[in-house]
C-alpha cells in the first residue's frame, strides 16, 4: 500500500500507537507531521522518520486548545502546503469508579479524547474541503463499544468518537473526504504498561488470539484506511482486538 507524497498529520505521534502510525506511513512514502504536547519526544520521532528518507515536522500541539490547533495547522500548511491525512490518536486515561470520579477526571479525558478529535477535524476539514480530498482516521477503543468499570470518562469519550466519525463522514463525503475510526483492543504501550499484572493476565485470557496487540497491528489498519484501497469505506469503525469483541 502506497502513500507516496501524501502529507499525514498524526496527533499524539511522539510515542506509542501514534509513533507506530507515523513510522508506518513514512515507510509507505508519506511526509509526516508529528503533533504532540511532548515536543522533545515528537522531535525525536521526527528525526527517526527523516533518517528513513521522508520529510518530517514536529509541532507542539495540545489538541484541547482550538487556537493552538489552528496555529499548528498554519505552520503545517506553510511547510507542506496541504494535509492529506489526519490521524486523531492523542488520548489519555484517568480511571476511577463512577462514584469516585471527580469533575476534573471526567473533563480532562473528554477534553483530550473527544473535544481534541473534534478540534482537529474542524481545523483540517477546511484545507481538505478546498483540495476536494482527504482521509481522517480517529482512534477510538473497544471500551467505547462495550464499556469498562472504572472508565466512565474514557468509554464515553470513545463512544463519542465513534458517533462523531459517522457524522463527520456524512458531512464531508460530498468533498471526497473519508472518515473512519479504528477501535483497538488491548495494545502494549506505556498507556497499558501501568495496569496491574493480574488484570493483564485476566485480559489475555479473554482474547481469542491469546496475545496483546502491538502498535504496529493498529498502524497497519490505519495504513489501509489511508490508502487508495479503502476509497469506498467511510463512517466505519474497524475493531482490531484479537477477537475480544465480536458483534
Ligand atoms: P500513549 O499514552 O502511549 O501515547 C499518547 C500520546 O498522546 C503521548 O505522546 C501523549 O503525550 C500524547 N498526548 C496526550 N495528551 C495530548 C494532548 N492534549 N495533545 C496532544 N497530544 C497529547 O497512548 P497509546 O499509544 O497507548 O494510545 C494512543 C491512542 O490509542 C489513544 O487515543 C488511546 O486511547 C487509544 N487506545 C489505546 C489502547 C491501548 O491498549 N494502548 C487501546 C485502545 C485505544 P505525553 O507523552 O505528554 O503524555
């Protein structure tokens, strides 16, 4: 699958799943904007991409702040003149049981995961509408489909992303912009490394393929959705979870 000379913006692209997506897209011929709150880590990922022969730009971007997103987008357009692909990957967790969950824990997760996705879609849709083409891929989660004790904020944010994906797909389809979501299951990254070992073992037993996914498992599906091979797919949520959730 080829993304030759496409420009892809990956939020939260400094590490974890976002970094794997950035490296995978670059290996397929795309130039990459690594957007993250962690600018040092974003710069290090950008250097890795450049070492592989593609252009890369690290930008400091907090997805919760629309003005900052627009500022970063202007910088991206100055450098690359277009954005072909947006991957809304930036996401956080702040787990707590519903009764103990603070307003701050609720707001922080909804702000980054859901409002951040909205902010970035809104910002890039303008240049994408002008160029009459684009691909938007939103990273949801199976928790947005099945729920999970201790993750009221996270599950609501990810369910919101799935609904937002459908609405954006309907609104932008006439401009040849496809919008899809990927819902990962349990993927080995720093986000999941902090979970207790006992819980991880229990979760592994619930996965028919008997292993946790790798960031590359998610990146490969994003590559397909960004490629010409997926040109007739929009508004969908592709579950990538080793079979944990079956409809
Ligand atoms: P990580 O925590 O490893 O990486 C997330 C990245 O996003 C970090 O670089 C982080 O920066 C950055 N980030 C956090 N907040 C913001 C913000 N406000 N603006 C811009 N960037 C930000 O997460 P994963 O790679 O594990 O997860 C990536 C996505 O995949 C998330 O949306 C997550 O919900 C989703 N997902 C992950 C699963 C998993 O099992 N790992 C399962 C299902 C979904 P910093 O380093 O400063 O924190």
